[in-house]
C-alpha cells in the first residue's frame, strides 16, 4: 500500500554531461569449427539535434576480427547469413516483447545496450515497463531536456509519451557507493524538488498533486503525479544510478487515456 507524503525541501543536483559519438562498425567472425563465415554488426549512433539513438553494442566477442573484402554470403544457405540476436530482427525493437492477450507489450532494456555515461561506470541495471502495442520507440536527441541522461523514449500520437532518465548518483552525491537506494538519496519531497525540474523543465512547487511510496521485490519506488504539466514520475535507485521514469500527455490525452498512462507508470521496475 502506498504511503502518502507532503512537504517541501530543496536539493541541488550538480550535472555535467558527457557524450560520445561512436561510428558504425562491421565485423565478420570466421568459425574454424564449421568453416562458416558469420557476420556480426554493431551500430552505435548518438544523434545530433534530430538524430536517432540506437545502440546495439556488446555483440562482439574477443575473437572477432576486422575483415576487409569478405563476402557475407556463404554457400551454406541459412547458416551463411549474418547471425542475428533475438530481438534485433528487422522490424522489431530490441527488448520489446510480442503483444499479450490484452494487446500490451513489455519492454526490457537489452543487456547489450550501452550508455555507461563515461569510462569507469558499471553497466546499467536493466529496467522493464509495459506499453500498449501501438506505442513506438522514439529517437533520442542530445538536445533533449535531460541531455545525455535520457536513456530511452517511447510514444503514441494518440495516447502520450514517456522517457527514462538514468543518471549516475555521483553526479549529485559522493557517499552513496555502488548500492544506492532511493531512501539514501532522500525522502520523496526532497527527490521531487531536486529532480522534478529536470523532468518537466520547470519548478515543481505547487504542481505535485500527490506522492506515494511503493515497494516491489525489496526495492522502493517514489511515485508522483504532477499538474500542470500532466506527468506521472517514478523514481528509484539501483547500483550506482538514479532512475526517473516519466509518463506524460496533453490535456486531451490525459482526459481520454489517463487509465492507460497510469498503468504504464505503475509498471516500471528495475530488475
């Protein structure tokens, strides 16, 4: 059961952003055991103002070698085609499941997706959430309000949109270690006053309609509803990172699809 909180305090988040711009690389891996050439592709783009963020890194093993002038088609038929990991097939969004019987799909952040926020940071602990099947992944721009901390965007022209911010806790505190919890960062009032402006782009004073604390599998989540703008924000922490999950919509979307937007917000978990 959720616990209600009220109150107000301030908290400063010192942010700086780092952004890398890796290029596309094509590697071919030759298997000595089978004599079959298999190709693996890694694409990692960080877009400019209107670019798309796609990250399929981590697919190369240590034996992969750069090959020039290698044919990717083998006489072995299907075996000769590039080996593709499940979830990276054409037309499928990595990490997104097939629709369930209610038409909802579950997204799980792929383990191979990069986004370490600089050298030395540990891999991001995956998160999951559910969306209606017509919601699509949206390109992330480095010009976004959340800068390089925006890890993912999804949206539906009809119902609304969401984004996930994943920020290293050392950006705002140096005593949380590698096993941070949202409770260590602060109470709900402190968290929303500190990070709410990063999410909605303006001060949250007078905009928080309600806040509550929930717990799943031993991890606490702070949940907030703001208006205006219409927003459902979920905050938690895991490893050495803070997670902010924001679901929002226009006034009309909020009126017509609040039930669906609330279900999306309530589905967010760090696994």
